[in-house]
């Protein structure tokens, strides 16, 4: 018998003793996932009873999203509808978070035209370029980013204590001599480590910060050690939804080339960031994605069996936090297509 195999007799012994079989993750005694979230645009809340619908379905968390502009979220939560939304979420014990690609807001591109040009990434031609992200080796860049992260955190303070300041969507990272040996996730983690230290010092000693595994940062960091308060947020946007994420035969047209490759990347990230705080950011209810980000929106191609199988693959890895984009589920969507499958979503997560 190989070293990592367990005999039938040993398996029975483990079960009778209430022990965990080596190589498997213990399943929780309560809900399979402690976070069961959705991600919405502020304008999706034209469906004004979203908090009640979420609470009734068993959803624990609503994250507000904007593509890249923090001011859109601030304007909403300071409006009367936004205040009512926050009050309802507090009353219903629903956590509120804020998730977006924030680098352009944390480090204004206007500074590129100042003497501080070195705050921005060096591109493949050897020139500084303000087209995305920053130079993580620039102390001035990190200082400005941290100051803004704290300032915006005072205005957009998540009730969960979890912050989400993602890198630029599709943005490249720095190739200067100091950064050239660091992969994109290493560079992102340098920035995130500085941000979470500032958030813990200035706002909340228990603050946690997302490292999104997506796009350029899909692979884990190879050199830079993440701060203990970083958690990985895995977003498999390029997967297909007529096959489970656990289906090894599901092939994709780009990178990664398959669902199996996606799960290999997830496992590699879990080894670096840990499992207990890891979150999956899925697209099961993302009307905008299934509509190719073009209005008028179409109906979600909901498949509870796929979600159940996906949830099983994630839970088997010890993951306890799951959310899905549910953008464009608004008043117009409900008027045209009826109620969205929110309760079905939570039921599928629980298996």
C-alpha cells in the first residue's frame, strides 16, 4: 500500500474514532459555506427589495461593485436610496462589502505628468507608462496608494472587515530593474501588503484584504510572501458554464486551457494564501456576462446541477467563502424574466 493510501479497515477506524482521513478536508458541521454572497452594481438596486430577497434566500453578503470608479459607490451610499439600502442590510444582518478594480483611483494617472513619473510601471520599451497599475518598487507610489486606501476605507467601510482593492482590469505590471524578477502576483502582493498594514494601523486592527486571482494575477506569487491578513479571491472568468469546474474534460479556448488547469492554479494559490479565508468569486448569476455586457439583458442560463458540482469541488478543498456576480439583476430584469433563482443558488451551494 502506498504511503498516502488508506485501507478499508483504517478508514473505518478513522470514522469510528471521529478522525479526519489523511489527505481529505473535514466538512463543516454547519452550513457548507459561511459566506454566500452576491456582487451587484448600485443601479441593480432599482430592485429595491434586494436585501429582503437576499435574506429570504439565505444570502449572507452583498458586495457593491463598480468597474473602476470608487466615486460611483460613494455617491450611491451617500444618497437616500443608498442609506436605505445600508439600513435594511443592517436590519437583516446582511454584510455589505465593496469590490472593484481600484488602482486608478488609488494612484491617479494625473501624477504621471508630475516629477513623480517613477510611480508608474515601466513597459517593455523601457518607458514609464500610466496605462495600468504602478511600480511597486516606488516608495512614493505605495505611500500614495495606502493613503487613498485608508481615505476611501473611511467612506466605504465594509461591515465584514474585508476590503477589496483590485489591480487594474487587464492592466500590465512593471518591468523596471527592481520589479523585473517579480511576477504580476508578486508585484500585486507588494502593494497589497502595504495597503493592509495601513488599513490595520489606521482603520481596523482586524482588517483583511483581497488578493484577486484573476487575469494577470491568476498564478500565485513566487517570491513575495503575503501578509497574514491577505486572502485569495479566485475568479475563474474564462471558464464555461455548461460543464462543472471539476470536469477535467472541459477545454477552454485560451489561458488557462481547461477547467483542470484552473483548479491547478486554485490549488497553488491555496498553498500560498491558505484555505480558511479563501473566497471563490463566481459568475453563476452574472446577467451582464451571459449577455456579453450588452443591453438589453438576456435571461440567466441557470443550471443548479452545475452549481452543485462546482460547490462540491470548492468545498472539497476546504473553501468556506463563495460569492457570485449577480449584476444586471435589477427591476427591469425581474419585470421581463421573473424572480431570479436566489434561493436555488443557496440551496445548490449546500449540495
